[in-house]
């Protein structure tokens, strides 16, 4: 678990500097299927969706950092919320992946 958190924190710290956008937006995280009932194709699709969301979240966090450097004082809470959301999604997916592998 600590390794996953460290990877997420490391990925978050590798944000692209100077990302310029009019507004930082982040979509909703993907749903994770019930691993004890899901087919392999469903789990593979969920894994791809999770990876895509993680990449989008990293872009979002880079945007927030850019906003923060330009005077937006609320970026840190949004940034921390994004990290929490990534950790929750990773934990949920890994739990369901374990259930899938154990059936």
C-alpha cells in the first residue's frame, strides 16, 4: 500500500510546469466493477479507464500548480482533494482486482 501511495505522490510531483489553461477541470473517476463478478474484459477496460483518469488527474494537478503560481489561493485544497481521489480510486481498483484474481 505504501508503495502505491509513494508512486502516486511521485507521479503528482512530476507535473508539467507552465501548463496554461483558462480553467482547471477534472472529470469524474471511472466506476470500478465488482471483481468477484466481473469478466476479464471488464477488468481490463476498468484498468485502462483508471490509468486514463490518473493521467488526466496529473494534468489537472499541473494546471492547479500553475494557477497557484499565478495567485489563485485555493489551488492547494483542490490539489490535495485530487490526490485523495487518486488514492481512493487506486485502492478501490486494487481491492476489486484482488477479488477478481481470487475467484
